[in-house]
């Protein structure tokens, strides 16, 4: 399914435009969160990337899973 709604990162307005905001000319992004699945096999790698980049702070690092 393709999302049609976009949100301007500059003014915060929602629009159906696809390239730039018709109100302020700002960059548009998809406002919907990514889908989550309990069977997601890559969650460990995303968590590890967030820990390494400093986006997420935890007391302990998750176990290494190859």
C-alpha cells in the first residue's frame, strides 16, 4: 500500500503533494510510523544501530546475534 499523505518538516502542515510543501516550500515526509511485526528478524540490528549512533540510551547493550 502506498501512502498518499505527507507532512511538511518545516511548517508541520499535512498535504497530498509529493515533491514540496505548497504552503512554505519545505521538504515533505511520510507521517506514518513504519509497520512493526513480532516476527521481525532485523530488530536486533536496528537496535544495535540506534545504540551505536546515540539515539537510544540503555544501561546494557543487547546480546550479539549474528
